[in-house]
């Protein structure tokens, strides 16, 4: 099940809409059922405490007991442009029971144990 996430601090939503279309198409090609979209807007998109991302994690954790769950983003920058901060977001996804993947096929699915400090 794909939990689609993005963030947008801009007042223009054209690029956001294009990214969402890309996520929808990628999920469809992969055969994943979309669980919904969670999008942090404005100032919320720029902080580490993003309300919609937090809600996504809660929903993901609830569904993880039923099967595989993942957070789908257009690219890694949708989590954060800052490398260490992005890894912190990815770690939160893993702790919620899932993994993250981009529409470019980049994934942390097989390295999840490393994100939470365990050895494979």
C-alpha cells in the first residue's frame, strides 16, 4: 500500500500537481494500492515537525499490521533537501513499519535495518 507524500512551500501548485501525477502513475505501474495523499503546505513544509507527515506515519503504522506499506515521494527532496534531515524522515518511516521509495525507483527498502541502527 502506497502512502503518497509531498510538501510545497510555494504558492504555485503546478509543480506539486505534476509530482502527484507522477506518483499516481508510478504506484499504478508498480501495482500498489494508493492509501491516500498527505501534503504539507506553506510553513509546515519547511519544518521538521510536519503535521501531514505525522498523520501519514500514524496511518502507515496502523496499516503495517495488514501488509507492506511504503511512503512514495517524487524524489528524495520531497522529504528534505538536507541529507541528514532526510535520513531522519526515512528513519521515522521505517519505525512506522514501512519503507520509502521515489518515482525514479530509488528505495531504502533493503537498507531499512541500517536506518534504525541495527545490523542486517
